[in-house]
């Protein structure tokens, strides 16, 4: 059972600490693995057209389309812009995320009907994003500055050798904004892609939700992306799920700095036209990684 495996691993970790000076050659510690994961995910910019399907407990679906842009600032802190394009009743709803040194992030939620952005603070970041099973926090890449990591025993997942990493919030503020004290990350040893994340509530033996990433570097995506082609979040508590599928993507294209400002959230037609134009550029210059 997963809970027992975590308990045993933590016991072994505690007993092994006095011997840490005799580290096995070529044995990667959890922090080294997470650092390599961050390095593998690095890009000058990412722009993607994504389909989101939300499935309720009765199997009813909602289909949405959104555009996403990601770009680091001059200090390497990531900035994210997500905007819904359809259906019409949510077109223009936007989320701007600005990471700060130390791992925290400012997030702004824009509703066209209100005409202004609202800042998302504290445990609001752990609320469902637009009725999906993804929270506001889930829409960001893994940020090693926000968590403490512990390597557990390696496993095999869907025919691939994976690192199994347990993560816990790095400080009280991060812990207070989340409804889970720990996660298990399953990371492909060859590609450093995250294949699965299990989220655990306090004192629970089984995950209450699970993320799965499928089809990295898929030829079915028009262009290049660091994301999995298909990402699912399954909520085991209420039997719902959300699926995000990358339809079109471009890596390392010039994306204007002004897109990632609160003020720019209202300039939707101009921003959408610019991002859609990037997605229409040729794939040859994407700088896709091997």
C-alpha cells in the first residue's frame, strides 16, 4: 500500500542520515532529480492552444478551448497567461500568474463582465479553476523552491523506469494554501517527464486525486511543446475528471513582455491575435529539444 511504502521510506531515511557522508556513487538525491527536471522543462517561451474537457460524476461533459503562453523573466521566474477562447459564455476569462523569487507567485483572475482583474490569494489558489479538477496552483509547472523532496524506492510505471519522489510544502505559508500535505511524483528516468502525481490529504492512505501525463513529444501535436499532449486530473473523492489536450504549440518564439502584465489583461483582441499569429508560424524554427 502506498501509505505503508511512504512510512517505510521515511524510516529508512531517518536511519540513514548518520551515514549520509558515505553516499553511493552516482546515486541521485531528490533535489538533484528535481533540478534536472526543471532544466529539462526550460524554454525561452511556450505558446499553446489547448482543449479542456470537464467530466462530471454522471459522465456529462463540458468542452472548452484556451490559449496559453509561458515565458521566464530576466531572473528566470516563470510568467503564465491562460485565456479561454470558447465557449462564448466564458470567452475572455483569463488567468495571469507571475512567479516571484523564493517560489511564491502572484495570480490575477480576469472576468470580462467585471472589467478588472482580481488577485487570487492564500488558499484561494487551491480552489478549482473554472469548475475543473485542476486548481489555480496545478496550472503552474513544478517549482522546486516551494517544496522539500525525498527520494523513495524507484518503480516501474507503464513499462518505464521512474524515480518516485515524495514532496512536502517547504514552509507554513505554502502548506496553508494547499489541502494536501504530501504528493508522490513519478518521473521518467530517461526523459525527466512527470508521468504521474498523487495528491494525499492529511492522514489518508490513498490519494484523493491523481494527475497523469501522456504522450510527451507526440507527433499528433502541431508543433513542439514541453507539456504532455494529454494531461488528466482525476478526483477520486467526487468521481470527476478533467482532460487537457494540446492541439497546437510553439516553443522558443518571441513573445512580447507586455503580455504578462495585469494592465494587458483587458487588451484581449490584440493579445489573442498576437498569440494566434505565433501559433501559425512555421514549426521549423521552434527549437524543439531532442
